[in-house]
């Protein structure tokens, strides 16, 4: 079931990201990041009605308190990455999170990966390099230079690193509460904390018009479903393995980028995504 939940997480994440990318064409990045959270609240609040409130200890509160400021930083950079660069180019770099998690989940949770899992990580790295293979006509090192020049990619690499912390801390909090309770309550608190930041940094008015309601509701609903399935899958599996499956969202993102935004070089980006996916499979099989 954790594989199914992880795949549903990937699908809803890619869908929410594609809808967010479209909304960013006309609205401020901080407003959209805030609206994505706000419009997820109804689904998250309703989900709390169907779960018992667990007994919460110091570990739960400590993990949550450490994760929240990191989550806010990642949220800002994530949205800026979607605005700054093509979605089919930026999203695959989230696949670096499992790479970082190899060390982070061991330090925080004591979770280990096998040699086959390490082979999967190698394929993830190769796939990341292949995403910019068209630039190798100039130099073997040109893809790295292209990554440095692409601001959205740099943002997403930082986000991937931050998520290795928050994923491990989230798993710890789940183990000391419950998946749905933690996921819903965590993002409700995150929304409350992020609201004054978004209001202060937004270049436009924090106003939701009638024409905004449907697209923002779609963004928020898919994001909320992603959160719920993410937490359920996280509670069942090694965090590095679960995040690896979640990163199959990149394949959906590449497809969305081509269909919705007419992004180019899709063939080679898809090839890189498939190589990454092969790495994900090795990581899962090694479990």
C-alpha cells in the first residue's frame, strides 16, 4: 500500500505544481504559495474529523518546531523555482532529496539503505545530468554551467536539501502521533505562520477574486490530497524509499510541461526522467 500511496502522492503533487505554474503567470509568487496552503485547509480540516487526537509528547513538538521554519523557507524557494524556470527542468532536481536522505535519515532516524539502493542513487544522479544533455555539444561540463545559470534549478536543489531535513523530522513526528493528524495539523500551523510573511513580501494585493476561486481551489485540493497520501505512505516505509517513489512526480511534471506550457527538449528530459525512475525502482526493490 505504501507504493500506491506514494504514487498517488506523486500524481497529486505534479498536478498541483502544474496548476501552480499556470497561476504564477498572472499572480505574485508569495500570494500563490499562500493561496495553495489556504485552499488546502478545508480538505485538511475535514480529515481531522475522521481521526483520533493522539497523545503528543516532547519528541512530536520538538520535531514539528524544527521542521516548520525549514518548511517555510522551502515553500518560498519552491514557488520561486516554478516561476523562474520551466517546470520540466526544475522538478526533476527534487529527485536529489533521496540522495540527501541517505545520510539525513540515518542521522535523524537511524534508517539505512542497501548497496542496491546506492546503485539507484547513482542512476538518479546520471538522470539529473542527462536532463541537460543537449548542452554537451559545447562542452562535457556545459550541463553543470547550465544548471548554475538557471536560477530556478538552483532554488530547487536547495529545496531538495531542505526536504531531506523536513522529511526525516516529519517521519519522527508521525511516529509520535499519527499520519493524518500530523499532516493536517502541521500544514494548518504552517499556513498560519506563513500568512504574515506572504502579506509582507507579496508585491501585489493578497486578495482572492471570484475568477481566482476555481483555479486556487483546484491547486489547494490537489495539494491537500498530496499531503494526506504522503503522510500515510511515510508511516509505512523507509523515508528515503518513500520519497524516491514520490519523485516519480517528475515524469508527470515533464508531461504537464509539454502539454500545458509547450516546453521544449521534452524527449531528452523524459530520457533523464526514465533513468531517474530506474534508480527509484532499484531503491524500492532493495527495501
